[in-house]
C-alpha cells in the first residue's frame, strides 16, 4: 500500500518539524493528527482490549490485532502509546489508569 500525496506531505512536514533540535510543538503534533482526521487526546476503548480511539471515539489503531499476546501486554502497550502521544500533544493531565 502506498501513501497518497496529501498524506506524504503531512508526514514530511511532521518529519521536518521533528528534525529540528527542539522538540515538536504541541500544536504541530495536534495539527499532524488532525490532518489525518484524528482528534486528540487518544484513549483506550472500554470494550475492546488494545483498541485505541480518538477524542470522538473513532478507532485509530489496535495493538495485537492477531491476539498473539496476553491481554495485559496488549493493554499495557496501548496505554504506553496513548500516554506518549497525549503528552507530546500537550495533554499532560489526560492520564489513563489501566
């Protein structure tokens, strides 16, 4: 699967911003996700283990879609990613308890 031109441009803009000596701004992180129709903050699904949703409850990704890991591992990995993305986007008070 190839990435279309608009998506490639968004990825290249994000990479250019993150290549600078300073970290990517909260605004850049939020805008980069919004460009992909994902509104932050992310959160874990209450119903499905390893499923990560955006602010509107739309699926963003699933950790361990093939169920090769125990549920606890999939949940922990999903939580780590959610916390990292949310913190990078400036949602430091959006802590999720597993």
